[in-house]
C-alpha cells in the first residue's frame, strides 16, 4: 500500500481543480429550452399543486416517453389527481427538439409558481463538483484559534455558471469571529466552476464548518427551498449517518447501502472506485473523543468482502493526542486485502494512552475495485489481545534525508 495513504490519514492534502469555464454545457442548454417551453405552456394551463417532480425520457427525435411521478419524498404529499395533472402537463409538450444525447432522462420540477419550475438531467452526478467546491472553500477558510468545539452552517445559492449569491448564516457557532471566518471562506472561494452539465438553473447549498472534523466540512445540496433533490449526487446523503466519505480523491469513489449483499442477514455498505485507473484512495470514516477509553486497548473489527481490488483494501484506526500528534496507528499496511474475496472478519487493535484526544477509524480502498463492509464492532479488549500498532516515535523523520541519493535502501 502506498506510503502516502498514511500521510493523508494524518493530514488532509488539498487539491484544486482548474478554473471555471464560461459556457453552459449542451445538456444544460437543452434543459433551459425545455424549461422555457414548460413555463409558457403552464401559464396557459397552470397546475394546481404547489410542487411535484416528474421524470421522463426524450428520444433522439425529441419525443417524450416514460412519463411518471418521481419516487421522491416531496411527491408523497401529492394527491392522485394532482399527480395525474402533472404527468399530463409533461405529456402535452411537443416539439422539444432532439436532445444532445439520446435517450435523455429528465427530472422536471413543476409548480403553480412559475419561478419554481425547473428541468435537469436525471443522470447527473454532483459528487466530483461538490468535492471540488468543498476543497476551494476549505482552502479559503482561516478559522480563529480556540474554537475547537464550534459548528457553523451557512447557506448560499449557485447558478449554473458558478455565480454565488444569497450567502447567509443559518446556524451560528456563538462566536462572531468564527462565523465571520466561515462566511468569508465561501465569499473568497467564489466564483465557482459552472454546475455540471445537465444541472438545474440554480441550486441551494448548505455547508457546515465543523471544527471537530479533521477533514473540515460537510455539505448538502437541494434543488429548491423545501424541495428534496432527486439527483444522483455524491453528497453525504449516500453515506450512513455518522460516517463520511473522505480520501485523496473522494470524487473518484462511490459509497452506498447494499441490502442485497448481506453478511448473516445484516446489510452492508459498499465503497467502489468509479474511475478506470489511478483513482487514488477513498475511505469511509468517523471519529469520536477518546475520553471514555483512556488507558484501554480498543479492537476495531468488521466483516469485509472484496471484488477485483487491484491494490489494497483495509480497516484502519488512529489515536491522536493534542495538536494532532499521532499516538498509535494501523491501516493493515502489512496485511492488505487484495483481489476477490468472500466475507472474512478483519481487525485492528490499538492502545489509547491517557493523553489521547480522539480516535478515528474506518475502512478504505486504494486503487480500483469494490469493498463491502458489514457488522462493524469497536470495543475494549484485554492485554491478551495483541496490539497491531505500526506507529512508532520517529516513524517519520524530523528533517529531510538523503538529498544527494547516496546509498541504497536496506
């Protein structure tokens, strides 16, 4: 397993994408044209419902097929009659024109308020875009010292060209300096890249700055006020509650529940690469304060199944002291999981010294392939269970070494 996996788990390395482009993509342009036609048609024959989402397909000739209500929470409150009316409103659209790619799946948000009518591609993925947006904001974030327990939530709107507006504080940290730093981070990071091709004309984003999260922040995305997104986004909504998708290239990985692949009847969570080659690594992780486990030995175990893992899959755990100092650590570097394997139980065991501040843990995938994880357990064990710690004082040198390339590695 590459050495920089360890480096990343110790300190998040920020990467930044290229500057934004200026023009909307062909699918976005097509969606705007369809949106305009819908608004014109519904001005003549408006629907009565406040909000409803319909999905459909458009073939190569511009013909609409497979119109139905989307399976999203907002539609659960829509009456049968309003649902039929919304579907009929889409069926009645004609002369949409050939889409840039066929068949094109559309998600159409209809409303009796024309301003809330929105059209977007159903196949869009927001994961790479939001990973880049998060990195840009974190790069511009300079939080004041001494606010380690603070959380701040801000909200803003992004238009399809990447312009940011309506920036506001939704949840204060209680510290004016910390709140100001969070708002300044978003403002200074903008303008952002254009939204992914096929996006709606604008999206509403809530962004949480968490001083307790070593990797910085969380985000959620919505299409409209009080309207849940039915896009296939890479947001933390696809990750189990309490966990987060991290890594050096999280946009190159996908995480989700898999109720069909179970261990002893228990559901699993999968992590897989979505890049053909050189995806870096992704990890599904969480952390907690070490206070209740001082001077104890902790064992992290889980059942893992793998498919075509070209480099390594593993469990990992790290115990940190003050100022992020690593006290104990294991990422199964000496016993990585490779290839295709059926369910097997793996574990890592670490001591939690009295000076420990927090414990981070998770499962990771380096390179391409897929890993399923189920039945995770973390609990104290006795001294008879051997530690798997690979971290030692001096594990990393304090100064650069061998700059003249003399001698060989022993």
